């Protein structure tokens, strides 16, 4: 191309001026309004010199092939377009440089940060996507960008373990947006479960489930209950419901009773055979939920236990059953009949869900995690 310089006019100059303006190097002329002008005036020359200096080009104030290419590449910032490897016409731009720099920072070999999306960039990107549980398609789209942005510059040196831990957080977001959670109030319909005076276990766990539903939904999760007041689905129906909903987490709610009036406290159950095979996420959530409840209510901690119950076995996601106290115990019963305490239990479950999806280093001490106002 013919180099542009002082004295040049025409659409090509307008193009250059528009690029300089979008980079913030050329002020908008108030009198001219939206029109960029076709004159290569002294302001244009100054802006070109500035651009060349910043980019490490030879500074001559003229727009030749190299400067022109640099100007058009500079117009792309990460997120403007999908990036992928095109062997015919390699994609070039500042967005590519930015992607390469981030991958290199995270310890992935993406080749030189030269702003050209080549084979090495693709290989590095795929490796990152694989480690993250993203689709390893070598295309940098919204999901990959979100993961890269969330990581920011916190993680350096390529520590895959840390990356994977943080990936949970990246995927779920701080407020559970996109998470699907099934809450399963036990019993229902003709099956009332245990009773405490006029009140039934079935009614109490349904009330508790609704409170949990409200809090989780306010935090951005999509929540489903397995039953209404008058239904009593089988274990098979409850688990099929959760599987069909493609839930990320299944929380079943019960209350206990016992012939001995001394029996009291909170227990949690997760899938496990007790001899090695168990759901690690289930176990962690069972532990978090029970500890949050105990810390907030002062009820007795009866521990977490592996079980192979159908409800835990047939669900294809981490599944936990919480037994939230004994209706046969005088103190537990008084607590469970109190709507405020059921609200506290619901907050404990919400805190546990939040903690399940938070990175380990951001995990607050039990009983202290409070959602920010306005979510
Ligand atoms: Zn029950």
C-alpha cells in the first residue's frame, strides 16, 4: 500500500483516524461530531507517532504496511470475537496477544505472545480447557474467557491442582448462578413421618425446604422441590426427578424420633459403602451442612455417615440427606417447631452450598458466612 502521511486525504485516512480515535489516541473534534474527517492533519501525525512509540514500531508519523497492520490488530480486545486457529488466514490481534499472555502466565505453553493465533496457541488453549473441565475445542469463547478472567493474575506458575480447585468456583460463580439444586422434603401426602403434637415431620420438612428454596433462589440458583404438600413420591421417582433436572446437588430433608427421649442432634448422610467407595463431594457437603447447622443452632453434632440408601445411590449427582434433629426430644422439638429456627437452618444450608462452590482459600470459618446484601 501507498504509505499515508501529512497531506494525505481520503477514506483510508478516515479509517486510520477512526482506529486512532477508538484507541483513545485522537480526541473527538466537537465541531465535526461523529465524522472523523479525511485529512491527515498534524493531530493525526502526532497520534500515529505516539502509537508507533508505544508499540515499538519505527516512529516516522506515517502509516505504512506495518503500522497499518498494528493499528487494525489493536482494535481487537479480548472478548470482541471468537478466537480459533485458522491455518489459511491466522487470526491476529491484541486479543490474541492478551490470550497468549494469560495462558503463558498460567503455565501453559502457548508459543510466543506474538498476537498470531497459531498451532501452539491452540495446543496451549486446549490444555487449559481440559484442566478446567471446559470443552477442549481450542476455541476461545465466552466460557473460556470467563474462566480466564476469574483467574486474573492470582494464579501463576501453572499449578494444576490449584487451577482445578478454583475451577469449581469459576464454573458456579459467587452467587450460584447456573447451579441447579433439588431439595427433597421427605415423606408427604398420607405418609406424615414422625409427629410432634399436631405437627408432622412431613409438614416441617416441607416448610424447611421452602425456606431453603427461597434463599438458594435469591443467591441465583435454580431450585426444584421433589414434592408438594399432598404428594409422596417413591425414592425412584425422587431420584429420577433429580436426574432429569440434571441437578448439581440433591438435598434430602428429614427429622428423627426415637423411643429414648435422650436421643437428639443433627446427622448427615452421603453415598458411601464405608469401605473406600464414597462420593467425596457428597461427603464434603454433608460435613459442611451439618457443621453449619450445629454452629448456628447449638444442636448436638451426630456426625456424617456413608450410606448406600437408594436415594443416595440412584442420584447421579452429589446427594446428601440431612436429619435435622429429633422430634422426640423436648429441646430439639421446641427448636424445630420455631419458624425462626427453621429459618436459621435454611441459612445454614445456604452457607454450606456457597462454601461447597467456593475455592478453598476463600472458605470462611463455619457459622460466619453471610451473603452480601442485595443478592
Ligand atoms: Zn423421615
